[in-house]
């Protein structure tokens, strides 16, 4: 018989025919399986506790315990005399396709010049061998109860961070840091303000957390103040931003803009998460709202683009009330970031040759971005100055532009996955990290041709 009707189940209820475990746990698991199989849907009304107890020949107390567990997990909801129903949160919605893989498809074709990656030039990373040779056997720490962050590294980085912080902890890169803070602070249905366009993996992460992302436009000075103000009217939990070398636009927040945002946010309890993903290879100053809002800002600096992605290291600074739960929760999983890798980064940050290599990379990226900007201007396309390794190029039609570039042996990242509302962006993100300056003129001409390419298909209206 159907599970639908006035009740999802009736007196000839069939839950028990294959139910070997008639404990409270077994009954709760059986209900969950029925929901997963689609036999129960959101809004279906369940029979009374007495009805189920009678059909399964168990006590009403046993069924009540199962119901309490299901209610605590958000699977069912009681509406008093109206009855008990399958809750909206019980049915997991299919996750949208990962924006990250839409930017970087695993089976994408090979091109002569790949400007889509968003990764640093391997040739500009500092040499790791000298630091490895300086590591002693004592660096292979076997103490499970030691400090999660080695004191020498913390001391060095405290001196280089823009403002003092109550807590500092090393995590496994910027994405790991944002992920762990989101897990601790964002609940299903919370609103989160985020720059639009923004980093696609952040949008994936927030989607999986069940957050409602509210777009905030970004200009050449950072998040637009008026849009943040409008977003605050929605009572958000968090604001996620990239204060310099914004991905994809390359914008860096100015001191003035940070002050305006701090003024605006001072009366709110919104947690600001700042992702300084380019770190030492960004040319702009390291600007933060933490100087004005120390209790409401988490500042993350990654060393992936400057020292190598496989180091998987970021330093996270912020209030103890935010970071202590992150550290405690992490002890139930990986525990800590490898102290061996931390010591390796410490050696690279204090090695003269490594420091010079990072300085050289920063200057090289700035020259490459400027060379492409000039080449585009020579072909009639003006883009804003960009910091870091990415630029944001407007095009007439995104799909047509990608095809045009492909014909020239060039690949770029589509703009659509960077948009909060997943709308057709009519932009391309170009990574200049591996673009040689003597190739800039040719690439600028090809990009200009691609930017003006006619749409492949007519756009839908309405």
C-alpha cells in the first residue's frame, strides 16, 4: 500500500517486517532508511507512538526514545495535536555540481598555454633542498601532546602580521582554515556575506554547510560598503572576504575601505573571515579589520602560493573564543599540522636565499600582470590593476570567448563559477603566474579577439 495519505503509515504498517532490531536505535534507523529510500517525504505525517508500539509489539517508551532521537537530529518535528511529521531537514538535497571542478575539470583537454589554473609558477618557488638539509632528526617530533603550533614559528609570524592577535594557530592551508571556522560558526540556514565574484571553493563549502550566501559586490578597493550595509539588514553570521589579491579580480582592500567597513561592522556581531591567500607574493600591504574589531576577525595567511602548495600551511590569527574550539575539534581528527612542515617553513622564512626568491616572485607576478594589462589596453580592453596572480577580463560571451581561446591553444577559467548566484558572468579569469612577459602581446591580442567573439547560442530572455 502507499505510504502517502492522511498518515504516512497505517494500521497495516510494514516497517516491522524486516526489522530485526526493535530497540529505539533500530526503530530510528528504520525511519531514516525509509526517508533515504524516498518512501517517506518532507511533510508526511507519522502514526502515533501508541500505534507504532502496538504494530511492532514494543513498549511506547521505546518508540518515544526513537522519536526523541529523530527529533534531536532534525529528522522529524512535532506539531502538537496536529501530529508528528517528517521535517524539511530530513531529506538531503542533492549538492550542486562542484564549482571547483567546473573551473578545473579533471578530464579537460591539454592546451599549449594554460591560464586557468590559479596556481603559482613552479619556477618562482624558493628552493626547498637547503631547508631540508638543515632539518635535524629532532624535527620528527613524536609527542602527541606537544604544542599544535611550534613557538618559534608563531613568534616569527606574530612579528609579521598586521596587528596583534589573541590566538595564532597553524592549519593546513587557507581552505582548511576557512572550512574549520565555518564548521564551528555557521549553522544550517545562516546567512553569510561573501564577495561577488568570489572564490568558487568557498561557495561550495558554504553550500555544503547549508548557508545562504548573500552576494556583496567588490570594486578595486575591496567589498563595496553599501552592499555590506544592505547585507547586514539580513542578520548574517559571517562575512568572508579576501583583503588582497582578490581571486578572481586581483583587487586589494585599501586602508580607507577597511576603516569604512570596520565602522559599519562595529555595532554587529558578524564574524569577519579574511583570507589572505596570496600572502607574501601579494604586492599590496596586508590590511585587516582586526585592528578595529579584534574580537570579530579571523585573519588567515597562506604560504601555498609563495612557498609551495604541498606545504599545506596557513597561519590563522584571531580571538580565542573562535580559534580555541577549532583547535579542540581538530584534535578529534588530524590533531595538528605536521610540526616537521612547520619547521621547514620556519627555515624557509629565515633563509636569505628563500626570502629573496619570494621577493623575486612577487615582483615578477606584478610585472606579468602589468604586461598583460598593457597588451589588453593596446587592443582596446581596459582592466583594473590587479595584485597577485589573477586578472578578471570582461568578454561579450563567456562560452564563445573560451572557444576562441581554445582555437589559439589557450585555456582560461570561465567566470560563471565565481558568481554567487551562478549567473552567466561574461568574464574570464586569467592566471598570469606562468605568462612570460614576451608572450603578453600575443596573449593580449588573442584575449581581445576572444572578448569580442559573437555568442555561440542565442541567450534566453526572462
